[in-house]
C-alpha cells in the first residue's frame, strides 16, 4: 500500500515530543508523508497489574523507581485503543494533530490508597532507586522524566470527549481485582 494514498494514520508514542526520543522522530517523518493524528498515552495503568496479581492476602506493596509524592498521569490501555479508533473514524474529533491521554492523575501514595480501597487489602507504596533499571538508558530516562513535574500534560477534557467512559484508577483496579478481593 502506498502511504501517500492513505487517508490517515494513527500513531501512539508513549511520550511524544517532550523527550525528543524515537517516537518524536517517527511523528516528524509520518507527517511528511501522510495525514496523521497522534495519540500520546500517559503511564499505562497495566504497568501495575503484575504487582496486583500476587495472590496473597496480606499487605500489598507497590514498587516503582519513582517518588511516592510525584503526581503521575495514567491511562488504561483499553482507553488508548478507544481513543485511537475514534480518531481513525473521526479525525476532526480533536483540534490539532495530537492529544495526550489520561484517565487519572495520582501520586503513587494515592495509588496505594486507591488500590487498598478497591481491593479491601492493606497496600503501601515503596519507591525504588533508579538503579533497579540497570543499564537500560531508555527506561532510566523515562523514570527520571516522570519526576520532572509536570511530565505528562494530558488533556483530560479531550480524553473524556474521545472516550466518554474513560477509566480512572479506581475503576481500572476494580476490573483487575475481580476475584482478588479479601473475603
């Protein structure tokens, strides 16, 4: 298929242009050859899923290499797909060529509180040192960037316009926690 004949392309880089990383270079190239709309998701709620699925009944400890008091915007993967589908069908649903998506904004300490409330289980957050990421410079850059407030700059109103039932963290955890609740 000749991309010059395509009507539109959707692209979902994780951080867009502020990090000046590979996704930004792909965006620059795409707009040179085809009309495009860019969906820029924030932190994926699904990044927390493995830590919620420990199967235990005691205290749940969430761990990431980010401070517990830094606000972090986040989105459920299903909502990224819904927003991208909407833009492929209706590219005029947003002004401009890009939208940064989020369904919630919480510190990791607040995330732990929401998880505890939804799962009915004691939960705390424990920040990890950046060194746990080893030599992965892309991951280290991303987690350092998270601490640069504001890192993400999502448009919550446009997100809700594209995905009216966008999930906040509590709704997402509730979905994940079915069957994992304390009796």
